[in-house]
C-alpha cells in the first residue's frame, strides 16, 4: 500500500513536470519514491512541500504549530484521523487545482475557444508545431507526443477532440480520474518484475547507515509483491496486476495516509494527535531529505498555507 501511494504521488508530480517542460522526458513512475517523502508531500501538498524543503527544522516546526489549529476543525485541541484526512484531501485538491489553473492560463486566450482547447493548438503551444510537418524530433520527443496524443483521446470524455477545463484536468492529472486508469497503467511501460518493483521505491544509497542491508519496509514490500500484487505468481506484474496496484477501485488514499500518520506519531496511544506529538514528529509531517525528487518539487510555485 505504501508503494502504491508513493507511485501515485510521483506520477502526479512527474506529469506536472512533463507538461511544464516539454523538453524533459521524465518517466512518470521514476524518481525517488522514498517513504518519508510521501508523508510529507501528502500532508503538505506538493507545492507546499517544496517550500518546507528550504526551511530550517525550527522554522518548519513553527509553521507546523500554526497549522495545527487550522486542522483542528472541532476545536478540541487534538488532531483526529478524520481531521487529518480532511486536511490531506484539501491539500491534494488545492495542489491539483493550482497546477491545472496555472498551465491552463498559459494557453493564450485565443487558443481557448468557448472554454476549450483543441489538440492542434495544444501541440503547437507545447511542442512548437500543430502537426509536426517539417519538424525534426528526437525519439524521446516523438514518444512524448505519442503519449500525449493517447492521453488526450482518453481524457476527451465527450469525444469532441477538444479539452474543456475539466477534461484538461484529467489530461494533466490522470491519476485523479477513474476513466483514465487504463492510460495510466499503459504509460507505466508494461510488465514489472520484483527487482524493478523494489528498485522503483528503494535506493540503498538513501540508507548508508545500513551498509547495504535492506530496511524492514523494503522486506515487507517484497512480501507484498509476492503475496498480494503478483496474483498469478509468475514473478511479474502484468497490466491487470499493475492496474490493481496503481489505481485500485475504491481505494481512499487520504484515509490510508491519515491512518498511517496517526499510527506513526501517536506516542501516548490515545488515538489522536496532540500539537506536541505532531511537532515531535515534525520530520514525518514536513521533513524531507535532499533528493533529486525534492529538487523537482522545488520547481513548483510555493503558495501560502
Ligand atoms: Ca480535533
Ligand atoms: Ca472534449
Ligand atoms: Ca503476475
Ligand atoms: Ca496522542
């Protein structure tokens, strides 16, 4: 479950990057999928996470302390699981909205006719030509355009060839739209074996203190792969198994993350978090390690809490 969450998160960020910078060709499901990173991104929203990355621990704790009363919607001085879940949902929604809004605004107003943008205009804006005639393209570029075109067709819910604002949101963040499940899976480049599965979320270099010994969570991911993900036990995940992993029907990410955060920080085991518990575990909530992935995140515009 952890990996699923992390993969979805990274997918969202990579997709946003991809559309912000057409020259980069980041695979949607690559990057650092560090466990701790996911917590802090889910909790802060991906744009906020970048901002917190630049703060000292003291500043982070200070900002976190200010956030606690805002999350405490029933005003009892504690943060319950439901309040955390609302907070995570809010941060996620805000991140996606801001991200879609920002790129939507980048399309010149004349390209958006009756609230919609057509494929040729999109292609010209992002890739420099409406149809590619006479364009010299690198193989990576060609691959990206083909991927965009497929995704465009999937996101075009009313099949009029254009994206309205809602369809465009699904185009940019397919992981948030149920009807985009197949395309998200397709974009993962097919079959994954156990080593790829693990290599996708774990880098030994992040754990120098373990001298190459795998952390416990990696061991449990190996078991997860064998016992749950690889349903037909052939040592690989095919498309159907990937689909269940990446975008299971009815799975509530915010709920799972809220439960996980309470479990990680509830030192006195009363089932809720005090401000002190949250601040004592500030690293789980807002901390991060300097990684490539963190640098990617920092390209996003930070906005206020
Ligand atoms: Ca409360
Ligand atoms: Ca449409
Ligand atoms: Ca299998
Ligand atoms: Ca507690």
